[in-house]
């Protein structure tokens, strides 16, 4: 096993130096330390975590979001964007959680720090509707493109107020078919049906 | 019977036996053999379900079933395709190869019914040069196929086809020049006859044989050179073809395999002769003439024997080509070009120079 | 033949919108024989050179994470089968291990060893599939049949254990639902493993030193180490670039610290290195299974705590408490304490992570799967630009993109 040469206090210290009062809460859990931070400082904190010589968090393992609507005893904002980081040199993992309000869910994009943040943030936009300011798609296409859903999908599926079995509007065909649609199936009565008296679904 | 009538009848019979019976039959059989041989190489059973009246025969009727199925398939032509070229391409692909079959000898010359009948459908004086010309034309089949279908992947396939085939034609030609120099003739029937009682081509030009084999496989667009029809990458130049049109391309490919086998046997492996340095057929024919007293019958029996030997050798080479196809992965485009121009071509030139030097000495 | 396939000048065109002159757009579309797992690649190519690419995914998105929020913890194991559907046992084990770590429960030893055995078998199956799919797409069909036969032997054993080849659902919170059957060790040691080794050897003879295969794979899909790390890639592709990051060695979980194995790493970060690493990892996995079978203790694979693990059938039908526990377990689920946890294992593709958020009830609040091939596929465009169209196919094969995992 490679030695773990960091702990939550050292990380918190370095982050305090980088951005004052950015850390809202420190939660040390064995093997799974995490911090709750302020959303507007996230980019600065992550930049520190990546570039600081002692910290060297070179892997952005995961970037996701959680919708806390309906969580019992929740006092913070509705959304939380979660950044999971890993430092290969120190063999240490840390998680940063940034609270994002429901009214105007926005947070600054970190696509300039790590290359996979591009797709990860697209997925969070797709699933939750959290806008990432400065995302490369905004310059190229004017809006963040959806990743897993198709274009023309309405809504953000992983939000808690999106029902599990919601129907989407039908997408029009690109080239409309010129033939007539098939006529509805004509059920025919057979003797067996008459014999057994089965009339469910038959148009008389 | 006058000579012309005999020649005409003989040509028709030769056409029926060699082209229809042997070449096309073998090509059709190869479609089945490819699947069966590959399955035995890959530790599985392969097609064994088709049966004619209950007789399975290891799945042989599959090739009939495939042919019939293809004829009955719907013929889809893309809306924006160039109709004339779309229809022309498979014709070019297949017909040129079939015509080339007429130039391959499968026996010597016999006196049947009082006329000298050569066992070759079209004994023209240009010999193999005409085969080259026709295979040059058959390149158009592949090129036009992808170009005329309104499809970028098809276009890529045709571009690759044209480049690959033109490159390997050069090597093919140059290796054959070695044979011409050694045998002293361009005519295939003379080359075949010269190998009776003498050394076979492979002993005179061993290196040329390998080069010709490699370039030949590239010409037939079989693996490892099958990137024009690279099935899993860009589907190929015949992407938009369906039904029997596609069948014509596939069939043309299998006939090309047979043709390559025929050319290899004719030029390098003694064609219809049984052993190198020992002429078997001349004494056999003489003995038959003596015992039977009838040159026609003797000639027919000898011709049949020569044809059988020829057919066996061709079948063997087809088997080898199929085995190569199922063993090797396919090249990338620039690797094919590099291989053809920077490797095979200099080697064939070297082969030519060495042959010339050895002949001078 | 020259040794190096010289790549054309690398022109990384970021913006696919402005098309350079003489270029054409080629869509290696969703229905394509080589895009298994379904990815649409809009390529802009000049002749054979790829100058721009845009990858579109989402053709297999099934809403797993949303569905997980409406089913109990144990019912979600079924969804994890369908993530990396070639090595399902490993996904099941990882998900259950994440919950168990969060709850702080210790499993019986045999359960963990059995998890390791089936996980390593899944790893071998995954590497077999990845290697042979890329060989098949290059035209080496014979290799495909040999390795698929080897994979079939592994799937036969899964079927004998749990009744299903791919949708195994072997793990539950608190242990394994299916123990190894009697005669598993004998069959593995005497029958299956020698056959698998022989087939791997046969396939390797066909392509490892084959000049054609080498030319197709060497120096194609290269990505230097710093870019790999920036993409968060893990697994064989990262190790091909020169790193030796492997969670089984750096942060051993379960009983991997008791096993003796090596972690191969490459040099160039191209497809050929990834291929060699996968071949070597298969060998190491077979070694590991051997050691696990040696060390396998007797005992039960199911935790004896009725609050966590569904009671055995004789208790359910025998005692009233068993029945009640069974009822509550099925209707309400395992009560996982409130909180969150991120837990990662080394899947065949890289780091498979589960981020679970619980609100204290038997139904998860959020289950996030950190898919390893997501990062690989995000890097696909950068790997392919500057190469040729014909290089896309081996590159795509070697990132081992499994649609179920990429898009959940």
C-alpha cells in the first residue's frame, strides 16, 4: 500500500490561505474526507488543489451533482455540485461540495483545469440544469450541449421534481414520410372467439 | 467434318467445361468453402443446415441457397446515385474476370476428329498481356461502384480500391516479365507446354512466385489487402448495392481467386503437368494412341487427365488463399501503399535484374 | 518496410464548425460495425487524415441513476449488472462494497474471497472481449472465435454459480447471494483454466508478433501521460502511458494486499501498449484466482445479520422473526444510515467508483456511478485527431468503451 501523506487539516489549511472563508464545513471520515465550500470560490480552490506543490491533486476523478430536495433535515441550498479529487503523489482523496441555489443554478466551469471536466459538466447540465459559466460549449455553440439526452429533450431528468415516468413530446421526423400511415388493424372474429365469447378489444 | 465446325464445337465444349463447369462452379463452391474452411480453422462447425431433399452433404447446398436468396432480394438503388455508372460497375467487375478465364490453358494441343484443338478457349498471341489489360479494366468496376453510390464511405472505398489495385498491378507485371524472360514467350499455352519435361516456373523464379502471389492477393482485394471492402471499418465500395448486384461483386471476387490460382499454376507450377523435369503426358498420349488406335479418343482421355491435374492444383491454391484470408488482419491504407511501392516494387525489379544477369551467364 | 508509421502533422482542430478547405465530413454513424456500444463520430477528414472530430454519445442511456432512487438498495444490484455488462460480477461487488463500507459492517471472510474470485474472472472476460473485438474489427476473425470460446468458458461457470451469464446479480449488501458450487475449484483448475490459457496462447500467437497487427496498433491513438491524467483516465490506457496507478496496489481493498501480483505499465501510451498490458493483466488475474482458491476459507458467504441481509429461506418460512425481517427487507430495504460515501474499485477499464448518498431509509437518495470508460471516451477525439480514418477503429477498440457503463 502506498503511504498517504496528506490529511484533511493540511488541505484545509492550504485552501484557507488561497481563499479566505471559502470552507463552510470540514467533515473528516476515514478514507472519505470531504469539505463543503462556497460555490463562488470553487474554481480558485480547485486551482490551488491542482497546482500547489504540496497538494498535487492531479486527477479529477468525478464531477457530479446531487439534488437535495426532500432530504430530511436539509438546511442548505437545493443543489450541490460535488468534485471528487485524487492526488496520485500523496495517494489521498478528497471531496469538495459546493452548494448551488435553486433559483439561479450557476457555477464557474473548471474545464480549463482538467480536460474531462468538459464532458462531466455537460452531463451535469443535462441531468440537473446547472449552468457552468465559461464552459467551452458556450463560446462554440451558445449553450451547453446535452450529453446523454437527445437534442430536443425538455427538462432535466435527475431533478427530484422530474417524475420517473414522464412522457416527452414526440419529435417530428426530419424527412416526413409521404405514404399514408397503416390503417388500424382489423380484428376478425373466428369461430373460436364466438364459441368462447371473447370480445375484448374487438371492434364490432 | 470440316475444321471450322470442329473448332467451334470444341470451343463451346471447352467453354462449357472450363468456364461454366470448372471456374464458375469452383467459384460458387468457394463461397461455401470459405465459410466451412474458416469454421474449421476457428474451431466451430460452420454452415451445415441447407439440404437438398434431406441430403445435407456438409452444407454444400448453401451456395445454391445463397445464390437463389440473392436473386430474390430487393434491388435498392439510392435516389441520388448516378444510375448509368451504378448499373455499369458490377458488370465491369465481373465480366472482365470472366473473359480472362478464356485465356488460360488447361491442356496441350490434341488432334481431335482430324483438327488440332488446343485446350485453351482463346489462344491469342498476346497471351497474358490481354489478361492484364482486362484486369486493368476491372479496376473500374470497383472505382465506379463507390463513386456512383451517393455515399462518402463508398467513395472512400473506391479511392482506396483504385490506388491499391493500380499500385499492385505494377508489381504483377514486373514479376511476370521475369517469367517471360525465362520461358521466352508471352503466350500462356506455350509457357504451359514448356514446363513439361523442364523445370517448373517456381524453380526458375522462386522469388518471383512469392511476389506474384502477394501482389495477386492484393489484386483480388482479399485479406490482408481487403481494406477497400474493409467490412468493419468503412463498409466498402459496394456499400449501396443489394441483392444480385452485390452478388456479382462477390462472385467476381471469387472468380478472381480462381483466376489467380489458374495463373499461378500455369506460370509457376507446371499447369497440367504432373511432375517437374518429367514429361508424363507425351508418353501417356503415345501409349493411348497405340492401344486405342484412335487419336481422338486418346486425345480426349489425355485432355481429361490434364484437366484433372490442372483442376487439383488450382483448387489447392484457392485453399491457400482462403487460409491466408482467415489468418491475417488487414493493413491500413498507407501501409498497403508503402508495402506495394517501397517493398514489392523494388524487390520485383531486383528479381528482374538478377534473372537477367543469371540468364546472361 | 519502414519501422515507424510516421503520423502526419498533428493539427488539432478544436472548432469543428469551420471546415478547412478540401476537407469532407464523414459520419461514422451510430450504426457502424466498429462502433460497438454505439457512438456517433462526426469526423472531418482531409483524404485519410482526421482533422476534426465530434463524438456524440447517449444512445444507450437508460436512466439508471434515476431508477436507483426509486428502488431499494438491494434491488439496485440488478442495475449494476448492466453497467459493464462484460464483467458484471465486479460491478455488483463494488456497489455492495460501497454500501457496506458506509455502514461499517464487516463481511464474513469467505464472502470477500468469493467476491475477489468472481471479480477477477470478470476482469479476464472483459480483457478477452476488448482485445478480440479490436482484432476482429481489423479483420482477424479467427482470433475472435478463439477468445470468445475462452470467454464462454468463464460465462459457463457464472451460469453454474448463479444461473445467468451476464446479468449475474451475485452480490447483496452483506455478502454474496450465491456461493461457489461444489466442484468449482476442481473444474477451474483442471478443466477451464488450462483451456483458457491455451486459447489465450493460441490467439496471442496469431497477432502479438504479427507485423500487420503491430503496424496497425503501434503509434496509433497515442496520448501522452499528462493528457491522460488531465482526462482522468485510469486503467490499462493510463498504465499504457507510463503510470502504474492501480487501486489494488495503491489502496488495497478487500484482501488484495494478501495476493502476489504485478501491475504492468507501458511506455508510449498507444494502442499496442494497451493491448500488451491487457494480455499481461489477464495472466496476472489468472494467477490471482489461483491464489484466492488456495486461500479460500470455509464458512458462509452471507452475513448473519437479519437487519442487513435477507434471511435464509428456512428462517423465512420457519420462524416468524425471519418472515418479518424478510418482509421489511423486501418492502423497505436495508436501512443505510444517512450520509454519503465515495468508494472505488479497480475495474478492467479503470477506476469504477460509486458515490452514494443516503437519507437513512431503505431507498437510496442518490447513486452516482463514476464510469471508467467515460474518461477514455472523452479523450477519444484527441487521440484520433491527427491520425488516419483507419486508425479510429483500433483506437476505439482499445479504449474498451462499453455502452452500458458509459451511459448508464
